[in-house]
């Protein structure tokens, strides 16, 4: 279940109560199940992008909007036998969230 290559990058900006953040995550393919009759099941690598923005109105109230998986990446399973045979896919939709933080 471990990838050979993993990359995580984050860019963010904060000033005068405003904040913005973008995250990129890359993961190379990994073995999902060990060899069975000389075929190993692999999960194909993917790249996902997440983002959030926030605004702090005063010392008591902050509003945050975020989105995960903006790239719309799903998961693809392969049977790796000299090139890989498609074995299935999973859809991971983009999700959105709006929240408020009250501090007193």
C-alpha cells in the first residue's frame, strides 16, 4: 500500500484576515494486493488538488470555504502483467464545505 514516489506541495497567502491555500498531492502507483497466479493488483497513481479560502471578520468570527479533489481524480485498479489490464475504477467527486468559526 506504499507508493515509491509521493509529492506534497502547499502554497498559501495570509494578510489582513484573508487567507488562501492550495495543496497538490501526487502519489505514484502502489501494490493493492500481492501476486496471485503471477498477477499483482495495482492502484494507479494520481494527483489531487485541494483549495481553501478564509476571512476573519474580527477576533470572534472567521468564515472558511474549502474544496477537496478539484482535479476530479478517481482511483483505477490494474492487474499488472507487462503493461497492466484495467480491473476497475472508483469515482471520488469534488466536495465543497463552508464553515464558520466562533471564538469567544
